[in-house]
């Protein structure tokens, strides 16, 4: 955390040393600062780096979502067809197709500001739900099966 903090401080200092603060563009600060200084190669490198970073983040999310949907479908919380795994690639293909196409459609319909607001609301909602579930599970009495083991709590909703 300390390294990241010092990296942000160094980047802020270098940006304010490159151009006056009133000329800093709020959406593309470093690429615009390099363009104002006449360094088109650095502007291009910063822009490509930013795009690569965003693509890495998006692809990382697309790897996690189908596996999460697969686990939920296996537990009976979502449709059973979403838990189908391809025998050769071991990928939950239906979950990838359904949620990948939903993600693409949402990305086409909304602008970036709305998508960021959705992301913020979704993150806050997810943390709130997890916190509430932890409190609920903490104060529930333990359930035992007849053979002496614990009940795994499998919920059958759509099966």
C-alpha cells in the first residue's frame, strides 16, 4: 500500500511539474500533458497503456463471472442449464454465452458514466448483502442432519 501511495504522489508531482494545473485535462491528464509538451510518442504510449489496463480489467471480470454463475447454478440458485460444462475445455459455456452477451449489450446501450455508477451501486450492494448474510448466519442455530453431520444448506430454487 505504501508503494502505491508513493507512486501516486510521484505521478501527481510529475504531472504538475510538466504543465500548470489549470491546463491539466481531467479525463486524460498524462496523455494530454505529454501532448502539450510535444512528446507524441509518450502520449501514444500512455494512451495504449491505459487501454491495455482497462482491457485487462474487463477480461479479468469476464473470467470470474461465468465461474461464479456456474457455482450458483450448481447450488440451485440459478437455472441448471448454466452449470453445463464443456467436456473438452472445462468451461461453463452457457454461462459464458449468456452473461458475455448481456455484458456486451449493456456496454453498447449505456455510456461510461452510467456504467461506472452501476458498478459503484453494485459494489456497495454486494458488500451490504454479504455483511447482512454474515450477521444472519452468525445468529442462526446450527442445523444437524439425522446422521450426525452438518446440513450443507443447499437451496433448491430453480431445479
